[in-house]
C-alpha cells in the first residue's frame, strides 16, 4: 500500500541505512526531506535507524529492497508515491560489502555482483521511477562513484569494485546525454574511501592513514545538491 502523505521534497537513497547512505539519509532528513532509505538485508541496522529517526522526529522510512532485482524495485514504487512532490531526488549509493584482494583471487560471481549493484541497480531505479520523476518540478538523479576512478595508477585490490563503479559512471554519462535537456539534473560524486563499517574490516595495507567520516562527506554532498537545485 502506498503512503499518500506527501511533503514537498523527497529523496530515495539506495544503500541508505549504513555507511555513507545512512549519513546521507539523516542529512537530507534534517534539511526537511522525506527520506526513503533502501537496504538489502541488514534488518538490525534498519531498525536502529528507524528508532533514531523517530526519536529525532525525522521523516525516514527504511524499506527492504535489493536493487539488483527489478521486481523488488517495482514493489518499492507501489509502496512509495513520488507523484505530487515539488522536488524528488534519487541517490544511488548501494555498494556490496567486500574485502580488497588481488584480481586473480576474485571469484566470477564476486566480480559480476559488483557491476549488478552499481550499474544494474542504477538502471532499475531509473526505469521504475523515471516517468513520475519527470513530472516533478525539480528532479535530480545522483550517483556515488569513487575518487579512485580519477587516480593513476588505480589502487591495487579494487578491480571488481572499480569495474562496477566505472560501469555506473558510463550509465550516468548516458543519462546526462539523454535527459539533461528534458530537465533532469544528473550529478556524480567522487568521494574518497571513508571510515565506515565497510572499510574498518579491510586489511590495513589497503586503508589510507586518514579517512574522512561518512557524516563529513554526506554534509558536503547534500550541501552541493541543495545549492545546485537552487
């Protein structure tokens, strides 16, 4: 059943209950957005986030959705109505938990899974929501990439992760080409690796000495998006 209680601004965030996604969810909510935070499987993290948002009277809904499954994204569209909102943003942040490792130790399924979450996940969100999104006065589609895509040589141990992010980057460029002239604002962000649950479990050899916090990065991203939308 859809929730038809509308506010003027809504944001849907994939991977929205942990790490950077969690910080983005709270940052948007504190700025008055109705937030839909999608998560794949960690019910404990989602429940903790529900309790915290309720205690702060923030409008955050945590909904289970594996964005690699088109049918699950379609189900979210039946639960969440974006029609009628003045502004809607979609932020694709979902990322698989992984441990950096040399290419020859990566299994084929691991490699495919990274691309599925990054590129296919973005396409599924686009495909399901684009019609209603284009009817909104202000409409933004943003993706979270990585600073490593801009470095040479590429960091060792991240081949599967970076291949998925590279595919997402090309999807985003195509989206810009086809929809910017029609009024859809498309943005890409390239944060460095952050101090999150994901990176805390990495081999120390792959961790940088000084990592930004997810809250710091989220504040910068949301501030930039709010500035760009005017």
